[in-house]
């Protein structure tokens, strides 16, 4: 079971039913890497008048000195006054080349040491502390990379490019009393070792990982190392120094306690293919068969035959079986192996590979795919499928590839397979019953044994949790209706009819019963944990739920009778001060059922001001032992104020947001603050679901490197994640009233913070990342009476450039032309009169958010005289990662907020209700002044706290 760090300082669990990854790992978010330093490209358009002398009387200038925002070294000036020479200097300074630093109060938070990742041994008796560095330098991102078939490759290392890494591994014994023993540092590693892909052997006696080291301003190829857990001594797996890992797809996996299967670079591989100076002919694509092929705006695709050859060169692997005693054996031919999965009994391998013919319009995940079964010593057993190129998967949600899919080993059997096959050709718009059929079959069946039908589904298959021959749970869902169902089946009893356990809306978080907890088997797989009670023959499982309520999330753990539906709450989070979650089951060392009196769980605990710590809680007395004591990551904000607020949209939809206020702030004494609203819209099928509360008021405020919460250190109020529901009930499509609902949600949010007296109505800025940037631009176009300026990062602004769907819109441009046009802020560029800062990574690879989107939007704004600025970050992708880039983005954002929000004295409409009626007219009449003259799946990424990159500025 894999668990990942949430919001940089909190953890949440992701279930993996049969994963070769570490049995229990807690990973902080990792930061991508970078390339050679380049200066930001900055474009700027300033149409505002010069600063009036009376600007210096603003109390916000004394609260947040302007010089603090513009000083290159990040230092604060001696006072907050602004002279005409200061303004001129700031304008010239903001357009100069080079990376800039934000004020120290922001920079110190960003540069705080990262917490380690944690990984528990299979026996739950040891913990790894995987140590990380802080933000990577831009030189890491500047390394050359190949963009092939939808992925980016570091040819020097033969890995995916921009890989983060660990800098060290510490091993701690987890004692019976819950305390940690002293750390043993894994030693024997080369100096400057960059560590990746850490995994435990099944018996917990060894670790495996890859190592690369810096060589002449670059990193070497990856080699596999192993470490003895008892001694912490590490050594190379291969005696030959010339065997390297090919980590483009899968890398290595334990096939037994003493043997690994490794994807290696073929020893016979020569130099990369040579790109001819003169092409052999034109690039031709044809559809003379009149096939209907609709695809989203995928990026980094193959372009020609040379790209195809280069993809083969880097992605082709030779599989090698390597024993800990040094014995090695090549198995199978060289091929592009994409996954290696040993059977639970370690007798078979499930091997997936891709092959030609390739495509120039879809990424490698849709290339022809072959799935075979081998024995673990490399003997071919049989071919399960060889799927053709899948260019024609419909764009409708829940459309899938036709043929066998989701092929996996059963977690409860030694070597049995299961898979799903669509009955609608993969087209979600086809009405059929059943839609999916689930099959199971032994790895090596007898000649006359056909696959067994396990279950038939009318929705789309989405997974299975295995337990044993008497119990498994099958999940199906349908996005269009948000319906999700859980079936109970008895895999070994055909006379027991499947039955529905849960049938609900995935949007209705209040009705979520929780998910079953899994236990680890001796084979290293994960199955549903059955729980036994004394003198009770019932079949119980553990349901771990988020516990959404109108007052916020109250996580719980229920003992659930799978036959009767009765449940008993055996654990619940504190509601008053703390937010606690169940992270993992820790009493699964022994095979078989878990007895309730022997139950042991790993929990997390945090509060508004106390960062996450981890505990082990044991039954029957529920004794609690704290196992971590991480320091507060940003003590300067330890006393920040946080409140989950509720308010209502004019159509009656209930909305929520999290309001953060600076430490020590008192609205009655200090008055209203400048405010930054940072959000991301979401689609819903019902008003009731849209109005439900998500999250907890007691959660710790995780602050990432580009989080809006950084501006708490600059004395801003932050309205984080106000719900922006775009609702389409019945036959209505949500986006058909996108602008109307967007503006109504924003109006309600602004009215609430103004009503509370914490936000100045003329000093409210709006911002967002990706789809949140799209939201920001639309709000400045259609609700100019609400916001004084905006910050839009890595957005898409012209929906005609994504004609075959975007975000959760699965109609094409030609099916919903008016919706595409009305939703596009590019089409309303002439309406945007408020200052807008656009930031984009120059190498954005996210579907839909090409860098060109910001370039063209900026030109449209500039063509209408808007006050705007475009910053393009060299080497950065959709999320930003390099320290230089991130700090520059923070400088740009802080400068923008100081100039156009904190110091704003525009003659804007102060009566919000009046602004609703004539907002556009008032905006066109308003006078705007500024401090200084310096600036004037397959789904778009849903993470609103993206990282940033090196700027390119435009004037």
C-alpha cells in the first residue's frame, strides 16, 4: 500500500492492491528538476497613469513597504515611503533581465528544510527516513531532454527527465513500545549519490534502489544497489560496472527475497541514431479511410521517422535476472517493456510491452500493446493479448481502449489473472448491457479451460479489492451521472449471487461509507482485512472514511459486517481541536484474519497550528504512541488564523472556503486587509452535492513553494479554495452557464470577506493555476467590479485551441460552439481592464495548456491596451520546480500584489451590489493608478499549487 504526503506536510493513503512498491511508504511531494540558467522572458504592457503623490499616505504602504517587493536582494527598505525616483527605478528594475528574489519573509519559508519521506518495512518493525534536498537548481532542468511519444527523456541518464531524488537513507527500529531506535545511516554509497526507486525485499532484510552521481556537470546512468538492512551496508547489485538501468518505463522488481528482475540498457546498443540534415521526404498523415479520430491536445508527440528511431533507442530494454550472490541471466529479447509484475507465488511474470506501428497524434500509452505470461526464469508461457494502435478512443468520459484491459494478478491467489473487456467497443456513448465483463483465469490454464466470467457490469469497471474465495469487492462508476456502485461477490462460490453493497453518487461526500482497509499477505500482495470479534462468527471488515459532515471532515474507522450492513464506530478523529486520520493497518504481520483485540493502526494528528505527527494506536486499550516529532516547517506562521467559512450563492447554492488571516491580526483594531482569493472551479451534477463541505477546519496549513498562503507573511488575508461549483443538473451541461455561475460564486465569496471586515473591497486580488488561471481571466473579464487585479499561472485561455474537449467538457467545438467561445477569456480580452499577471512554463507539457495560450492571450490584451505582464519561465513545465524559477515567480507575484492590490487606490466601485448591475460600465470609467510604472486525464492538471519556473517577460 502506497501513501503519499498531502500538501507537503500531511499524508493521505492510496490503495494499491498488488504493488511492487514499498509496502508502506509516506512520501512528501517531490520537486521536479531543471536545466541551464536562462533569463526570464518578460512582456509588459502599462497603460496606467503615474503614481499620485498622495499614494504615500496609504496605511498599506507602511504595513507592506513597496521596496520590500522590488529590492533585488529581497531586503526591506528603511521605510515605506515611495518617491517618484523610486517608482522610475522600480519600473526599470522590473524589466531588467535575471532572476529576482522575493522578500525574506517569503523566501525563508520556501527555503525551509524539507521533511523526510517515511517507508515502513513489510514486517512493520523498521522505518526508513528518506532524506531530501530542498528545491533543485535551474541547472538540473537545463539538462538536454528528448520529447518523444508524450514523455520526456534524459538521454544521459536514460531515465525520465527532471527526476527528483533522495540524498540519504536512515534506518530506524520501531520498538514494541512505539518508540524509534537510533538511526543507522545506509553507508558505502559514492559521494553525491542520487537515490531513486527505494524498495524493500519481501522478507524485509534488504533494500534495493538506484544510484546516479554527478559527472562533469551531468549525472551518470543509473545502477542498481542493494543494502543489508541489519548492517546498513550498501553495495552494487551487479559486479560489472557496465550494466545500467533503463528507467524510461519500469525499472526493477523483486521476484524473490534474493533476486531482482531489472530493465537494463542493452549491452549491444550503440550511439543514438543520427538525424539527417536533409529529410528523406515530407511528413505525411492521411485519413483516406474516413475514420473518425478525435484526440485532445497531447504534447511531446513523435514527429517523424527519426523520432521513432530515437524512441526505440532510449526505450528498448534487456531484462536481466540478478541474484544477490552476483549471478545474472538475460531473459527474453530486447523490447520496450513497460511493466514487470511477478505473480504472488513468484512462479510467473506478467510482462507488458509496446511496439510499432507508432503514432504521431497520440502518446505511447496508446501504442500497440502486448501482454505475455512468462515463468520467472524467462520461459514464454502464452500471449494474453496484442492490442492494436488506439488512436480512435472516443473523447467522451468513460470511453476506454477496446479489448483486454486492467490485466493483473489476483492478490488472493498464487497465480491467477483477472481483467476487464468492454462490450461497447470502448465508446461510452453506446448504450449496451452489460458494458464491461470481468474475467479470471489461471496463469497457465489447461487447453480446454476458458476464462471464467467473474461478473458483468452496466457501468464502467474501476477496480477490485480481493479478500479470499468467499469475498471480493468490485467497483464500477459512470462519470456522466456520478454514479458509483460496489458489488460483493464470492469468487469461489458460483451459487452465491453478487449483490450491491453501496450504490451512491460519487459527489455526495456525506454518504461516503469509507473504503476497506487492506492487509499485507506473506506474498507481498494486499487483500481486504477480515476482522474477528470474540465469540462472533460474523464477517467484519474495516471501513476507513473521511467522515464529511456540514461542520467539516471527521475521519472514522468503522467495524462493518459485510453480510448484515451493521457497523460499529471503533475510532473517530477528535472534532474540537485536532484533525486525525487512519493512515495504515499495522497489525498485518501474521497471515489470516485480524483479531479486534490485536488491532494496531498508524494514525496522523494535526491542528491548525501544529504540523502533522504520526502515532501508533493499539487495541484493546487504544494505547497511543507518538513515533515522529517533526519540527514546525515555518514557525513564523505558527500562530496564523484559520477558519472554514460558509456562505450562499444568490441561487441558493451553499458555498465554503477557508479563510486565513496573518498571525496577530485583529480586524477590530487593524481594519480590513488586502486579500488574495485563490481557487479552482469544479463541475457538479447537483446543487446539493456542490454545497457539501469538504475538508476540515482543524487541518494544518500546508504551505508549498508557490502557495497563496505565503502572502500571510506579507499581511494579506487569504481566501483559499472558495468553492466555484459549475452545476449542470438533469439534461443541462454545466459549462452552458459557466460564466454566470462563475461570477455568482465569486460575488458571494467577495461579499462574505467584505461583510466580515477582513478584506478591503478595493484591495481584493484573484489568482489560480491551470484551470484556476482560466477562471482568473474570466473573472477579470466578466466581474471587473469584484477584483483589483489577477495572477494567472499556466492557463489556457482560448478554447478553440482545444477543440476536442477540455477539463470535464467532452463535447467538441463544433457540438458546443457558443459554449467554447463564451467560456474563452481570449474572446473577451477587450473587456479586461484590471491588471493581470500571466506566468507560464516555457516547456509546459500539460494537455491543453500550451505556452502559446499565454503568448496569444497577452498579445490580445496588449492589442486592447490592457495593463498586463507575461512571464515565461525557461525549462519549466506545467508545474514549476527550480529554486530560481520559483523565487522569481514569487517576486513577480508579490510585486504585482503590492503594486495593484495592497497599494491600490483606484476609483473602483466600492458598492458591490451596485457593481453587479453596471460593472463593465463602471470599470471602463474608473481611474487606475499604480505604484511604480514597472509592469503593465488527459485533463488539465488539477493541482492548484503548481511549482514555477524561469521567466520570460514581455513589454
